[in-house]
């Protein structure tokens, strides 16, 4: 498995959009707008690949010079629980640390809190609804 930074607008980015749509949006009856995708061009886009197949992805978005936010974490359904998410998280944390960020935060889906807690993240606020489902802000000092 290869972990790498993806360039916006490339064929790899198109695979990332499809994976995120299939795993994160379609099950909720949602999709992406062209404006949402256009706004991602300044984000750090990360993918896990086996040859040309995308296995998982996430992105990092700067909140401020100290804090970066993880977004759109997705792993192929039949590969969840096989270490791909953990590898993506470690890679993302290393990139964030290397770029000088002190805290990695996220809006974690309620059903994924256990995964993030195992990775050292802590809930940092009350439950809220985003994309129609319950989330929590979670954070980790890098």
C-alpha cells in the first residue's frame, strides 16, 4: 500500500471523490457540489493506493497556523478494520506535524469515535448534527 499526497484535479483526485461519495455521501442521500470540490484545491489531499486502486483517503484543512482539521476520512467498506485508516491517520498526523501544526481536530461521526479514541483523540465538545447525522469535535495534540 502506498500513502501519498494527491493533487487536486488529477485522475487520483477523481478516484478520491468517487470513494468519498460512495462511502460518506450516497448512504446519506447526499452528494458533492462543484463549489465544495472547487474549495478543496487548497487542502492537503491524502490517499492510500494499491497499484491504481484507491483504498482510503482523507484531507487536512488549515483552521489556523496552530490547528489543522481532518476531513472526509473514508476507507473502502470491505477493507475497514484492516489498518488502512490507522495508516492514513499516522500519515496525516506526520504531515501536519512536519508543517508545524500543534493540534489535529475533526468533526467525527458518532459511529467512528471508538476508532479515533484508539488513535489518541479526545472528544472536545457536545454532540451536533452535520450532514444529517451526529458528530463530535475530537482533537489530539501533535
